[in-house]
C-alpha cells in the first residue's frame, strides 16, 4: 500500500475500527457525542463517491468554508481521496476574500457550515464564473437553490456504490507529489498567496514529529484553532496519524469553559490564548485579600524555581520538591484545572510570546511547547524538546530540517516540510524559494546550543528618521506584560521618534476601585486626563531600561480592542499592522505634530 494521507486513514480505521476518533457537540447540545474510526472512513468515502458523481475531477480545487466540526475533516479526506485539492477558507472570511481565492483557484464546489457562511457562498455563486455547487453541513439550513445541497443528501448521492471502483482507482493513483491543499496566507502585508502542500510534505512532517513529541493513541486533543490554518490542520493530521482522539470546539470563545469538560491531554494554541488567560487570572487576583495573593505569589515563585530545573533536565533538590508539593496543592493544581487538569503539553506558535509568560505557565505545570514555523514549512521548524529547552528561544530545530541565517540575518529553511510553490505566482515563488531554501522574511539567529531565536519580521523593523533601527516586537512584548495593557502597536518607521496605539485592559482598569471608573464607558475612559496620566506613568516605568531611541514618546489610548471582527487581527490573531496604521493615520499624525 502506497504511503499517502488517505491510505494512512484507511489503515488506522482498519486497526481501530469502533474506537472513538472524533468528539463533538451537535448544534444546541451541551453533550459531546463520538464518531468511530470505522464511521469516519466510511463517511469520507461517501464524500469521495458523491464528488465523483458530480463530475469532480483529479486536481479540481474544492473549498471548505466552515467552523471546526467533524464534517470539515471528513470532507477534507473525501476530497483528497479522489486526488482533488482542498482550499480552506477562514470561517470569518469576507465576500471579497472568498471571491479572490475562488476566482484564482477556479473553484467548482464549496462546502459551508453555518447560515452566515451559506449566505456568503450564495453570493459567491452569483459573482464568480466557475463555482457551480454548494454543500451545506448545517442540518438546520434548508437549501433554497438548485445549486445547493444538504450534507445528508449529498453523502447519499452514490448510495448504490456506482462509483466505488473509480474511487478505489483514484486512491491507488495518488502520488507523493500530489497536492493535498492550497492554504492561503493571512496576508498581514501585501496580497494573500496560496501555499501548495503535498502528501509527501505532510508525511515527512509526521515522521520528524515522532522524533520530537510523545503522542499516543490514548491521547485526546482539543481542536479549537481554525482548521483552515496550517497549524491546526497539520496537527489534526498528526493526531489521526498517531491514532488519538480529536475533540472539536466549534466556538473558540467557549474554549476555557469547554476544557474542564473535554479534559484534553494536548491542544494547539497561539500566544494570544495564554495572554488572555493570564489577564483573566490577574483580574481575578486583584479581588483577593492580601494573604491569598501572598500564597499565590509564593506558589508561583516555587513553581518557577522547580521548572528551571526541569528545563535543564536536572532533578530538583529535595527541599524544593517538598515545597513544590505544597505549592501544587495550594495553587498550581487549581491553575491546571482551568485547562481540564490533564494537559501534558500544548504546542504554541504563530506569533511572538513573552518568555516570562511561558515561564509562568510552566511554573503551574502547563508545558507550553513553544515553536516557530510558517505555512510555507507545513508549520513546525523548531520547538521545545520534552526534556531540555530554553525559555528565551523558539526551541530546538526539528530533526531532518536545515536552518541557516543569511548575511542579512534572515532565517532560511530547507527540508521535506518546505512547500512546493505559491499557486499561480511563479515570480513570488522565485523570490521566496531559492535553491530549495525558503526565505522566511524573519530575522533571527541560532544559539550555541542549537536553539532558534526569531527576533522580528524583517519588514516590520522600524528605521527612525535619525537612522536608528527599532524592533516593534521588543516594545510590544514589554508593554504587553503590563496587566493594564491589553494590546499595543508601536509606530516609528521614518519618524523622528516612537509612538504607540494602546488598548487598555478595561476590566483590570475598572477593578482598581477608583470612584467613578466603573460607571464610565470605554470611550470616556480613554480621554480622561486622570487615566492618560496613569498610563503615562506606566509607560515610563515599562521602558526604563530601553535605549532613548527605543522609548515610546507619545501614545494614544483606544476604546476598542483589535479583533478579527473589526478587521484589525488576522484569523490567526496577528495584528494587521499596516491596516491599523492607515486607519489611525490622523491620530498618529497628531502625536507627531503635538508639542
């Protein structure tokens, strides 16, 4: 049997049969249900036969536009099972984003999830030339168009198994270099590009992860990052490869509420998840009596000392171990229970994270396995080893992957996980993929211990009008650790000094207990002289150790958080820097004109 993702799924289904592969909640239900391996494989093959019955050919590009749910992965495997190509969309994509990708890929069919996605797909049907069919996952939606079909009717299109032989033939014809997917980058700067990934790419990823991570078929992973992103998609494939169970969290906003129910051992995360969780802990702490705060801080201090020994593969001293046992009973265990109480490790990537934040969660016994990667590298390039890691790095370079640093300080990557090319963008491919080396656009270095450090996006580095280079990442990470600052973007490229747009942590601010703060809305708070003076003091304190040219000289407080909904964050929670600077151009100009 040839090695490919489809045959891997069929082999696992034959091995595990009636065992649980997916866990999910039906719409409106609070109870998790299960899908077996046998059912998963069977449903995927129904998708394959149904697509053949509709005339879908090898290499046709098929869209999936939905929140996380079992049907997403079932359709995914069904599509690649007939040598067609999956083109995922973020669940919050706009009509214009849908149109751009559908037109470029000449998409013929799209799977959609909820009512909002269905209505956008209907618009797309009338505004693109190639799209001819919509398949709707949500059973509560009755398709009102001849070009639309409900999920249950769709998977029954070949109930007589007329296309069984053709489906099997297509599986046999799958080649290692066949495209599995075209994943469009989130496009924080410039035009979104379609990254082409093959069966061989993903299979290589599985093998090198086996050398770094310990995942077994008894594990449960919580799936809450978008499956449309390379991180969760590759991780989901790897979970299937290891025979583990995947629990779908369709609403990411409910993740903290769902973890104690699902009790996962593993879960992919992004830095923003830990930042928000830490903010919630700090907000709750602010309400505690002083004795309880002291116990908490003492426990974390003990946890920090204990985790430092673990990070160096050293056995903690007996006295520290005894104190750690007490701290664990008093505080640390309760923190782990926030995540369900059974987490073994949590892969984390996608953006910069403060090392102090990683240390905090490690102190609680939450192993954040921080790493570095890109869509173009099928996600992981480096990550922590389980027994030895440096909190100030992005972990050790993965086995089988080569990394070198160019003379300009750019991170270059080569190996079996590197993408094939950008879809229909040969010029862009030629600029990025040179002699097999992927030019990441990230600045960094490799430590003497072989760990990778990513310092900044090269395009994000600011050069002030006086010629000084400044790292916005350094500023934003330092400010982001302040409990009264939720989000920040530093500005200063070709300017005479650094300014910043700051979103206060309004919950923490109002919990200070000052008279009147609780009754003021956010737009009133950000223009209050008292509040501005308060933040001025915090800004000065944060940057005491900064060089003069790195310091934020002026700032503007904003009443609304950056979010996916208002377009200021990508679907992977990265700040759309250029868009923010353009939107707040007048406010930024005023900061440079003032005084």
